């Protein structure tokens, strides 16, 4: 089938072909290929923030889009002493906020009928003892197989105990009493360094096989991030120039306007390198730099990403200053709003040396990327929320216009706008109309918002859907997690134990693009940030 979906760009129309028997949902989009297995979705931490703000809303939207199986139940598990009716009322509020006036009583009632709550005894040595019996009863009454998805929506410090208790209650077993799969979803951070990540993985594997584990990095579920692979590998024209011969350098920016918010305790332990680099930014880097997998299949894609992580050139820890800039925000303004500095935020140590900004110059030691710098930066309280990957191509080799042009020629740049402006732009030179030879850079612009077809899934909808389907493509594999920590841990060690820690922290005002040192490091290499 051929759909004309593109906006008109420079007189051209983008055309997309779709093929295959997709189950059309709502507007005829391709959400799932075949109906999902009946299952129980068990949320540990069912009264927490993550459940209310993200998970339940995502489940509700999937339900509304008719994607969830006919037979499913959602079982909230938490310490709060309440019954199913009270839990439904508690959850309804969150759905109302999402759906607003569009939430009809009929919609709510049909969703709520799938919701259950099981409170846990905090004093019990075996808190999940009753859960298998409860689930089996439901499976039996509904004539369902025993498929179970466990979502750990709890603080990471609780992972070890919860996984142990689940293992003891045989919740990880796939053939206990009733046949069916058992899967567990965990959120980052997966450890705080290589050692703790390895320990956590070993612990998980005492009870769950790797293929039962779904480690979420919500960046991978963003439409525009997934699209990087389609863009690179489903088009013939980019791949031949996607290498050190044509690419001068790559800039990856993940800038946020948000500050540390209510997460002081976590952030003081994490800082930007653990919070953003170990996961989201290295994943963006891998999607940009990886080799084409032989097949679009979960393990082959993840194999290629791990190869990138293993090819990252270790930082010379003795000369970190030439490769890494760390910063912390001080007070400033964003959109006219005065904002406090990091150290003035509630519950932050007044002398905190935790970085809220980092910029790293990274090299990938492989055939394709030898010598090409990848500049990565991320920070809180920056001037604008924006995530983008810019591929900066080399200058044309022979400046044949030098006798007629009095300015230098801009090199081509391809920008993959991840958020909030979801777009792809390519900048190239054209002749300015007129008798004199003048060039002007123009930009070919594709906006995701111009696509009329398809249903945009938010990142949580996408990850939950993939867990239910059993597709690991967007989840981080054990070796990937460990390879990323293997690269970052020596850097973190060096930063956190060095004597001049205070001097190596550069300050920037809230509402700017980070410390000046980050711009200078680029300039030292003859480069400038695209966004400043
Ligand atoms: C989270 C980090 O993983 O990602 C947060 O812990 C950060 O600190 C968030 O704010 C950014 O996500 P997004 O989707 O808003 O870019």
C-alpha cells in the first residue's frame, strides 16, 4: 500500500510504503501484529507516583485503543491497607486528570472492572506468599493461561529484596500450577557503577532468566529515537556517507529546563552522568553509530549496540579536562521566571559538588568512526528543553568557488530532532537568485507532526506494549548495561575521588546553555555547538 504521508518539502513529497497484515487499531495504524496473550499485569508499588503518573495512564490509553487483550487484569500490589474498591477510586483520579471531560462513566467502568488490589503485610517474611494463589484463582475464574507481567514501580533500592521475595514465592516460575510466561520490568538506574550493576544482574538471574527481564530506558521508546534505525537503514542514500570519510563530528544534546525537582535524595547520589549519560545518552550514541544489524530482530540490534559500547575509547583519566566538562547550575531565569541554584533547592547539600551538567568528547575506536569526535552534552535548567542529534558533515574538498565567494561555505548538517520538535532537517547550499554568485544555506525539513496516519504511542505505552508482546528490541540487555558502566565507572571514580573536585566543577546560570568551558572545549577542536 502506498501512502502519501509527507509534508511538501521543497516541492517533493515523502512517500511511505506499508505492507503486511497489521491489526488496524483506531485510525488504521500499525500497533500490533496479532492479538496479545491474555495476562495479568502486576504492579509492585501500585500506589506510587510512577504508577499513577505513567503506568496506569499508559494502560488506560492502550485499553482505549483496544490494544490490550480481551482477557487481562491489572493487579496493584502495595503496602497501603485498602481494598480493590478503594484502589479503583484512588486510580480514577489519575485517569480523570489524563482524560479530562472525555472520560465517560462507561469507559471508566469497563477499565475499572479489570483493576484489583492486593495489600502486602510489611512485617511478613514472605510478603508475596499469597500472590500466586490470588493470581491462580483469577486465572481459573477467567479461564486464562497463567501469563504474568510484573512491573517493579518501586525505588531501585528495593529491587534486590523484591526480586528475592518474588523468587521465593515462585512468581518467576513459568510452569507452576498454570502454564504461562512470567516477565519482570525494571526501571533505571541499573546499579550505580559496574560492580553494583553486575551484582544486581547476578541477583536477578538467580530467579529470572535474561529473556524474562525487561530493563526500560524510556528514551528508546520515543518514536523519534526508534526512527533513527529506520532512517539510517531503510534509506540507501545516507548509509554510504555515514562514516569518518564524510562526517566531521556529531553533536548530541539532551537539554532540560527542569531542575532537580522533588528528587533531591536520588539526584545527590546520581548526578548527571549516572542519571542521563549511562543510559539515555549512550543509547542515543549507539543508535547513531551502530553498524546495520543483519536482521531487525531484538538480539541482533542489541548485539550491534553493545559493540559500540565496547568500542568507546576509555578516557585518559589523568587528563579528564580535555574530554569532560562538569557543571552545576546557579540561580537564573527561564522564561522570565527566577529560579534558585542547585544548592538552594530543597534537600540539596549546601556544598554539593554533584554535577547537573556534563559535556563529553567521545571517540569510537572502530573502522567506521575512527577519529570522529562525538560531543555529548546534557544538563538540567538549561535554556530550552531540546534533544537532538546533529551529524555535521565535512567541508567540500575543493573550494572551487573561492575566487567568486568572499565567505566560507557552510558544511552540510543533518539534524535528527528527538524532542520536543520531532523533525529531521538537512541543510545544504543553494545559489541565491541574482547575477552575483552567492550561496545560501537552505534547510529541508520533515516534521513528524505532518504525518497524518499512525497512532503516536507515548514511551510508557510503547514499553508496556512491547513487554506484553515479548519483544526485547527496546530494552537494555545485561551486557549492554555492564558495557556502559564499564566505560563510565573509571570516569566517575576519577571525578569523585580527585583532589581538585571543586575546581573541576564549572558553574552556569539557570536558563543558559551550560558552562562556558563546554563551548571552549569545542572551540579548541575548531567546532561550535549548533545550539547556543
Ligand atoms: C529520566 C531522568 O530518566 O529522564 C530525569 O531520571 C530526566 O532526570 C528525564 O528529567 C528526562 O526524560 P524526558 O523524556 O523528559 O527527556
